[in-house]
C-alpha cells in the first residue's frame, strides 16, 4: 500500500525514570497522560513548517514538554514517522497501542502495522521489509521511463526488456553479500544462455565506477546505473532479485542474502522455472 512508503514503524526506547509526586499525580495512569496531553494540545493550536513535529495518537501537535512527558512516563511507547509535504515537516506520532490510532490513521494502515509487528516478532526486521517490498511491487508493472544508464553508453527503459523473462539484480559496489553471490549469479546466466531469459544488474553506483569494478570482478549480467532514490524505491536492502514476466509484470521478489550463499542459485532457478510456464 502506497501510504506505507512514507510511514515507517519505529520502536522507541521506553524510559522508566523514577516518578516523583509532583511529576505524576496519585492514581494517574499512562493513558490519562495521553488524554491530558491531547487536551492541552488542542487548546494551543500550532502551525509548524520546515521542522520536526511530534503528535499524539489522534494527531494533536505536542509541545516539547508534552512530548518529553509522554516519552518519559508511557511504557512501550512507539512512533509512526511520516513526511508532511504541505508543511515540509517530518512528523512523529507517539502511541502505545495500535487501536489508539483509530480515527486518525486509516484502518487498513493499522491492520498492516499490526501484521508487520507480528512479522517482526517472528522473523525480524527483514521479514517486515520483505512484506513492504512485496506489497508495493509484486504483480505490479515495472515503471515506465528511460532511466537506465547502461555501461555501454546507451539509455534504456524497462519496456526494452519485454518479450522475455527478466531477472533483475539490485546491488552496489560496497555491498559485501552482493559480491559474494556473484559467482552463483554467473552460473545462472550460463545455465539459461540458450533460453529466453535476460539478466539485468542495476546499481546506484556511477557507470564509470561499475565499469572499473567489472575490470576486477567477473559479473556477467547486463549492467546499468539508476538513481539511488529509484533503487531504494525498489528495495532499500541489497542484494535484491526481481523476477519479471514477458509482459513486464513483477512476479516474484527475494530480498537479502541467505546465510548459505550458494543456495541463491537454486532459489532463483526455482523462481525462473516457475515463471517460464
């Protein structure tokens, strides 16, 4: 879902300082702190631009004092980070439970956040990133536009690769796991050299730097350079592999390097064979 491109779930450190009587009234709960903060915020409307803004779970802007109070005294505090283009602000929404966000954050976004939290607990942050990337790109077409700067000096678009199964590798020069798996990717190219399968490696490194790298390291994919922002839009983690069908639709995605590097060969073979049918 597109909103998940700009909203990132963060876990903030829960601070449990010693509470003095003047800080917290007897019987005052953490939820009361949030409610009182909301009341104070709504009484003092603010317009902030070009800055960092903290809000409560219902979108009320918090003063520094209110924000510090919530961070200090709320257990298991979490935050959503987003970018407000209208005011050019980076915004953090502080909350305890996902249900606190109902009415301010769309319900489908809340359900996605709950699912991501489940994945994070079972598979770590890698599982969350994989879900986000698959949600954004799986069964979607590659973007249009001539933005592939090829190392032979030509400029291409993804539409130039339609008609054949396309295997894309996202990598960069200083990515150790990317380099380690290159011999297995070369074996992959050799295996399918007589079939309608194309192999394209894309990096945010410059064409000059890629060419210099290839003089020292064998990597027999076709090579191109793309902008860092476009590459991070596809995947913020490298290496990444996208399997694209003959119509330019992304059918399978695998992100990150396996601990046993050599299994990447069989993994990609299985995905290629699946999508050849």
